[in-house]
C-alpha cells in the first residue's frame, strides 16, 4: 500500500522512528467499549490529520486523507456522517488536545491520526470516555484497547506470504534482516508466521548492520545459511530505499538468486518502479493490495479532485466505509469494539479488511511476482474472509 512518492517513504520512517516514544502500557483493553449512537441522526466523526507541522508532505497527506474521507461519505447511501476535521501538526501533544476537543464537541469515534506517538496519545486521552480510535498508523506495537490501526502490518503481510510459500513447496525459509527497528519487527513477524503455518519451517536467521559494510559482511553468512541445508526460500526484510538493491545484487553475484532459491520480500518491491528493472529481483515474490481495487479508487479520486491520492490516503476512505457499514445496520452500539471487530470485515478501497480484537488488522492481499521487469499477480487477493485462510 505504501507507494512511490518520497514523502511516503519519509512517513514510514517517521512511523518507525516514533516507536521509541510510545507508552505501550498506557492503552488498556476496553472489552466491547464504545459510545451509544443515534443512527437516525448525523453521526459525529472526528478526522485527525497532520496539517500544520510545517512539513509540506504532511499537508499534502492531510488533504488526501480529508478528500478520501469525504469521497467515502459521498458513497454512503442513506447514512449521514458529520465529519469534523482537526489538525494535529504531527505532534503528540497537539493531537491529544485535539482528540479531547473532538470528543468534547461530540465525536463518537476518532479517525486518525497518522503517526504512532500521536495515535497513542489520543487513544489514552479518550479511553475513559469510551471512544474508539481508528489510527492510520501501521505500528502494531501500539494497538490494543480502544486503539485500532488501519495501516498494513508486517504481521499480516508475513502471514500471507508464508502461507502461500508453504503451499508452493517453498516453506523452508531463511530470514535475512536489517539489525534496525524495522528489520527486527519484520523478522519477528516472519518468525511468528512460520510458527503458525503448517508446512513451514525456519532454516536460519541472519542479521546484518544497516550499512553498506554490514551488508557486505553478511553475504557469506546468508549464502551459507541458504546453501548448507534444505532451505528453498529466502525472506528479506530489506526495502528498496534501504539494503535491498545491494543485498540482492551481492547474493546474485555469489550464486544465490531467485532462480536457485525463492526470494520473498516483506515490503513492496515495485516501489519505486525502477526496482523492477533490477536483474537480481526477477522471479521474486511480494504481497500487495488488490491492484484492481486500488486502480479503481485512484481513478475515482482523480476524477473528483484532479489529482492522485496519497498512497495511504485510502485508509481514510476505509475508516469511513467501516463506520458507515456499521451505522447502516441501525444499532446504537455500532461503534463499540465488539461491532468494529465483527468477523466478516469490510470492503475498502484496496480490498477486504477487518479489525482484530487486539487492535491490529487483516487485509486481503495478492501475491505478486516480478517477471520480465513487470508485476504479475500469481495469487489473487481474496474477496471475502470466508475460506480465505487469512
């Protein structure tokens, strides 16, 4: 889901950088928590966006989130959402004040904010009021209690890829990971997915320092881990902005490539598109949202706003779509935790998704392969959770 523009990659970096600021113990589970609503009247929904930080990228993202939310509201039939937008400046303290203000002004649920420290601050501040928060963060470590994350997670991606690999006879996996926070989180997600998947096993893990020399030094260890046993897949946490180009090039030069062992990427290997040109990644697998659904949303957004949506702008649409679907059922407890986590899930702009009771999410992802410098879908994204194996 995270796409081409550099400001989006900066967003991801900020999401992970803010992990160290999170007070994880602050969000306590609130079983089934949430305010009662009158579904016959406009339902007040607060949208918290990072406008005002002084960063142009944040302002662009804020506009895209607001536009996507309003587009979703326009698509609702017979549902009246009273959207109220609050600027957070990307700052936890400001976000907390705005979250409290939004609930004081009647908001029944909070959509946003973006960054994990902001989201945690807001969720803590409104927890006692019984208000749930649907954040745009992808940081699973902050999820729980009244805080749900809408962003795609490593856990969901790893599970989809490991399960597919096991069905293709590529379940004996070596993990190569960066020794930084993102790399460690990615490794943990892959390990968990392997442990939960029949037919999958972990052959070895190899970490490397997040530097050019660190990658160079680790290549013999990765090669040995792949070639010394029965490993038939190499799962990489590296992304295209980081170690991926160097890791894959050096491994290919030493005889470890996608033709001898199945490369699997935890991140999008088609972003930026130039990555597809790299000889060393041909044949590799990665996961991505349903491309048909994504293209449909981009087209509709472009027609409405004469521009393209930010790559995570669609999360605001997803949040409104979920809220609207629940309100449409006409129940006063439509925005409680129990309602938000109903098993059937929701239809979002990038495909199906559902919220879990632990505050994380599951998304229906497609399996893509790089073939002749193009992305080819080799296993379509599920359209329902029933029988999807998610």
